[in-house]
C-alpha cells in the first residue's frame, strides 16, 4: 500500500467516525449558531452604532456626542439636545471581517489529518442605525433609537473538516428603543428607555467533503423586552461624565428543523439572555480646540454558562457548556476642532473577549482585540453635519482545540482574523 493510499484509508476511517458522530455533533452546535456571527465586539455583540463615536474608538461615548447616537449607550445624553426641537441622525457601518483557519484537522488520539481550510468565515455586513429626538421643553427630551445590537453572519467552506462544529449561520436582531431624558438640574440629567428586541436566525450544518446538509434550522425567532437607563453629570462647562446601562433581554427562540435531505422535520428551541452592559464615558475639554475622551465598558457575558437545546426530531434535550466570562472594553481618544466646520478625531481601544480558550469553537472564534480608529465631522450647513470613520481591529488568533470527550468531533484549528470598518452618518437639526 502506497503512502498516498494509506493516507486516504486513514481519512476514510476518520470520516466514518465523523459520520457516526455527526448527528450528535450538529445537535451540540445548533443553537450556538443562533448566538454566532463574526463578532464585531466581544462575544456576538455589534458595537458599530455610531459613526461619530467610532472615529474615537467609542471613547467617551456615554458622555454624549454632538449628534444623537450616544443615546444607544446612555439615554440621558438626549438632554444635550433639549433646546433643539426635532433632531434626527442616521448611521451606517460597512463591516469587512476576516477570520480564516488554514490548518483545520481532526484532533484526538487518532493521527491528525489535515483537510482543506475554512476559507474566510466572516462575511461582509451592513449595519444601519437611526435616532430621533424631540425637545418637549427645556427640561424634557423624548426620542427613539433603532439598532441591531447582536448578530451578523458566518459561512465556511462546505468541505472544511470543521463544518460539523460550525458551518453557515445568519442571525439578525432588531432593537426598538423609545427613551425619555430629563434635566433635574442644569448640570445633572437622567434617562430611561424600553427595549423591544426581535431576533431571527437561520442556520445549517453538513458532513464535510460531501455537500450533504445535516441539520437545518430556519425561521427561528422571538421578541423580548428590556430597558435602558443612564445619567449625565456636567460639573463644569468643560467636563461631562456619563454612565449608561442596557439590560439583558430574554429570548426563547423557536423555529423549524430538518435533519438530512428529506429527513426528519421538527422544531428547535432554546433560551437565550443577552448580557447586561454598563458603559462609563468621560469628555474633558482641554482648550477651545482639543477634547480628551475616555471610556470603560463591562458586559455580563458570564451569565452564559451553558446552552440547553430542545429538538423534537430527534427528541432530545442537549446541554452545551459555554462558561463565558465577563468582557471589558477600555478606550481613549481625542477630538480636534480644526475649524468651525471640521472636527477631527482618533482613538484606540483594548477589548477583553468573553470567550475562554477552552470553549472556543469555529462558530465564534472570538479573542482579545485592539482598535485603531480615525474619523471626522464636517458641517455641511448650519443644521446638517456629516460623520465618517474608519477602524482597523487587530484580533488575536482564535485557537480551537475541541477534544473527545466532550466533543464527539474533535477539531484543532487556528483562526487568523481582523476587521476593517467604514462608517458614515448624517445629523440634521430640523
């Protein structure tokens, strides 16, 4: 037997093992996909809600901006526009991710067998956000924010060895956030809002190298509710300190499922709670031209200990350990007023991922990341401002080392990854 034939035989043996374990592997990964997407922030969150904020790596965002988008993090910042009547802001972010493992192979005690590479599992995403405020009087401002705070898309090559652990997913959230802010004093404001969040997901998994779909889940969705709250303190004309809170939103995702081509139709369901998020922002005006920005954000991802999945066909309840940790985001930036019409900004940030090394999967190969951002605001007219921003995000390699047990399909891979983000926004004082 030649070396090439021996190699093929070993692969066929391993392939038989994977085919035998494929069903349980897919079950273990199904609802994890509902939390997936190429993460634009730690875990599966989407940070890109503000073109103005992105230009400084979101430093100081909870302490307010010239536009409205800071209300996503802190509803009390709406009070900065208490005398402006009706104001609107529209933002859009183009997210270009790269996350690829070229060394995927079977793990475990059997000889490792390389099998192709994952391709770039990260897919281009377009994330819009909209904001409106109306000043009822000099003290009270009401508003609405519409965002997509979690989700996005992953899709690996069909013949990659890791597709039983993570193939294709498409997850979207739509968050509607009516808010009210009130100035208790000239220097202190509070804000409160409600979240109504709709989530939808479609996903699939397959046997590697065959093109045969395994389990498909489609039309999974749910509506959940939560709240937002915040406060803004301006002890002097040059200092602003903001603290914002976004509550957890509980979802029970329910959808249709089908195992194999023409196979068992059924249903799938799982409970999911998004993390609480607390954001602290500081804006300190140094002189007439320069403002220093700083921020810290904490997200309660440690609530994500396990994922319990119920399938009707086959009838099984599966418990998948996750054991995520809390995430932290530290940012520092600055704004420079180059002229009455042009403001320049830049910023850096460090983000600690919630995904532990021991529990990383090819569906969410997230790891610690470092942000570099630049941006600008240009006054097009007395009542119209345009924002642009660019960020490059360096992401630490995402090492995957799934063992058997507990994983029925062991996998070793190393994802090299980064992000490029381009955003634009328009603020209009009507």
